[in-house]
């Protein structure tokens, strides 16, 4: 008998009960009665505000729309994108104020190609300074979105991305100093999917079967507004998947490429599918692995990305597979609703690792918390934007030995 944690008194119920509540004998791996799953999201606290009344698996997971270039030249795609306030139905039947790219909680996806330049003119229509950082991108310094290189309210800045790197799942988000945490919490995050020149021949799932999935945590007031407090892990217990609480996602009985990104700034996710179904990992933050790896769970630290392929053809139409986090509980459900042809594959070899020159230098770094100031320090120093600690020659290899000296907070 399989047991799962539920809300209230944290009682245990057999998996059969959860399947009955779902109304399907093909439900897999819920581990809890769906009528109470929001309590399981609590971790160290409880779900707050308007999110308490949302029934699990009652809303469909949206897929962020892809932004079309304003203009294409021979070698460059040009975009214009506003950062602005908006209203979105995150919780069903309510409207939540958000601040994001295009006014959405999750901004539009930009799909780029290795070797083809992207130029984006960002306009800040919010009341606070912003900066746009392409996380994982190899970009020039003036397009890196340095925390102090901000776009003031009403101003614009043009970012140039050469895309001279292997294909990978990247994401762009706010980076303004001392404001990044709240800005990202309120919606300044989106996918930037860079397709490698080697991917066509691999025939991985593509098009509608290549799905970006961003996971965040949130706290809601009774009026469905977002409640931001710094270091508020205890009460950010509504997990959002592509901006919706515990959504379902209809899939065909075929292979899907799923690109997971953790945009929560304090929460680490450990995800399992169904009753421990096997997943095929094909990529990490840096892009495709040398070969696919079979895994039983996905670990996602803040800002981390992982790509997996799931072959839903293994399950009969009508099957429901729940994706569960080790702490938060069930966060979404995949519903196998129909059959489909499938010419994609997962080849045994993906992308070779680049050669790594021999290391010429070894450096030591100690990271800890200064209990007198409650600031993080590296080698005894706090962050100072006017100080340069290291100058390193591009193209060289170094070994960095990092020691965590914090014995109280981990």
C-alpha cells in the first residue's frame, strides 16, 4: 500500500483513495486526496489567502507564448519588449497585479539560434529601476544586466546577445540591485531558448512537444494580491507552475521535451513523477549532455534548469501522472488524453563536452555569514561593486576550491 501526506492533521491515506477522488483508475502517484493537496504544499507553513480555496488540478497549465521578432535581418533578430504592470488570472476567478515582461506574470519566450544574433530593446514602464539579465548567456559586459547598470523608469536600453554558445535553456529576469528578489517574485522572468546548430539532426521532440515549465512559489492575500516579504520561505507555500497553482497539462501519448526552470529564489525542488516513473535527462544549465541519463527524480536549485524527455506512449490514454515535490507535495498533473504520431527520438549520443585545457591556477574561496552584520562574505569580504578581486585571462582553466564556513545556517 502506498501512502501519502495530506493536509490538516497530516494523516495518511492509501493511494487507492486518491485515485478514487480523481475519478480515474489510471491516476498514478498522487499520494494524497486531491481535495486536500494544497495543505501538502505548506512545507514549514500553510497556504495563505485566496490560494486556500483553489481546488487541485482545476486549472490548465498555460505555455508561455513565443515573442515574434519585430524585424529580421540576414544575421540578426530584433525585438522590442516593455516591462510593465499588468493584471493576470493566476488564481481562478480572481485578478492579481503583476509586474513583468509584456505585463505578464511569466513573460514571452524568446527562441533564438546559436550563431544568430538577437537584439532586444527593453523599455521600463514601471515605477522602479530595472535591469535585464540573460541567465546563462555568454554576452558582452554592456548587455549583461549588471545590478547597477539599470534602466530608469521611462527609459530604454538595448541588449545585444551574440548567441555564440551551444544551445541551452536560458532565462531572462530582473537584476536591479536590492530589487531583484521582489521584481522576480512579482513576475520579471521568462524563458530564452537557444537552439544549437546540432539539434536538427538529433530529432528531439520539438514544436508543441518542446515545453518550457517555470516553477515559482508565491504568497497571496485574501484579495489574491501577491504578498512580498524578504526571506519569506515560511509563507510562500503556493507553488505555481507556469503561473498557475497545481495545474493539469494535457499531453499526447508520445515523447515530450520538458524544460524545467526554478525561478523561486529560496526554494530547492526535488521532483518525482507518478510512483517514481523513470525520466530521461538530456540537458542541464549549460545545454545538452554528452549522452542521455536515466533518472528517478529532478533536483532544481534556484535559477537552475534541467531538461528531461518523458515518453507518455508508455501509458494508456486516460492516465494521470502527478509531478510531486519532496517538500511541497503535488505541484502539477499530466493527463494523457489522446494518441499522436511521433517521429522524434532520444539518441544515445547528444553533444560531446568541449576540450578543457589543463588548469594553471588553484584558488581557495571560503563562503560564510558574518553574524555581526548578517551579511554573506567571500574570503571575509562583502560585496562591493567598486572593487575587483580577481582578474582572470579568458580561455584559461582554473580549479576553484570552495569551502562553506557557516556552521549555523548551512
